[in-house]
């Protein structure tokens, strides 16, 4: 009788330990999948995109700096040298502290 109780207890503890190991493994697999998903999108070449956007600006250095900030935050730059902001709402809705449009 004592042997069966010891056998039952060791079997129970083994199953409990196995469940803990499996839970830890599942969490690691899930976190790795989330990390890979988060970095799977393509990062935009902000320098090239802003150079194209600001090529006709009267103040190209100021334009590129503001555009670069907006691009880094939104990973998006509207096509053309002005306007077309509907293609990138994040870029279009960013404002300065004075509530002026930040992105050229």
C-alpha cells in the first residue's frame, strides 16, 4: 500500500513538472513568434524618401529634418513633393507644439 502511494505521488509530481516545462516552452515559442512578427515589416528608406519629397522646397535642410522625424515615427512618406497626405494619415496628423502641421 505504501509503495502505491509513493508511486502515485511521484507520478503526480512528474506530471506537474512536465506541465510546467511545457508551459515555459510554449511561452518562449509565443514570444519568439511575436518578436519575429514585429520586425517582419520592411523599414522605409527615410533619407531617400525625404530627399525626393523635399527636392523643390525653398528650405530643403529644414524640410528633410522634419520629414525625417515624421518618417521615422510613421514609417511612411506621402508620394510627390507636397500634398497626397491621405496616403499616410500618421504623417498628415502629426503637429508641432503650436498645433501647426509638423510634416512637410
